[in-house]
């Protein structure tokens, strides 16, 4: 009887130990959130189209304001459109007003100097690596 109780307790403790390890932890993210790192001007350094390097997006930029506005020459914006955006789940950048069919982006990587965005256009996967520009020039509008 004592062996049965000992085996049972061992099983219960082992089960509890492994079950607790697999529980998702709340907010493991350390360091700044995307919203804190985004503001500024980001310029394209490289791009992939369906996993293959492409030069078609050369000159692409994004400007994110601290107030939640985005200006870009990617897609239909051509640098003339300014739209408000939101960050969802600390992973996705989405336009708040989608009447003009702006793109949504997945943030693959972000730090103080690098931003990698992923989006899809008509089943074509686009991944863009961007570099943050110096603060003094980051909020300027492009020349027309």
C-alpha cells in the first residue's frame, strides 16, 4: 500500500512539474515595445519577394510619428498619403482606417536601428529590411 501511495505521489508531482512548465507566461517581452521603437524614418536596405531578393522596392521608406501616423511610398501611398495606424499584439502594424486599402504589416524584428516588416500583396510575400535614419532627418517629408 505504501508503494502505491509513493508511486501515486511521484506521478502527481511529476505531472504537476511538467504541466507548470508548459503554461504560457504573461508578457515575457523584455525591453521596449514596438510602439516605443517605431517613431522615426526607416529606409529600405533590402527586400525579398517570395523569398528571393528584389531591387524593385529600392527607395522605399516609412515614417512613423509618435502620435500614431504613418507615411510611406510603399504600395499605393506614394509618400503622399498619411494614415493613422495601430500596433496589435505587439506584432502587427495595421491602418486604423482601411478605406484606401492600406497594407498591414507583421513586425518580424525591431530594435533601435533595424526594422523587418512582412506583408502580402495578391499572394506575393514581401519582406523588407529597413534601417532607422538619424533623428534630425527622420521626420522630414520627401522632396516632390
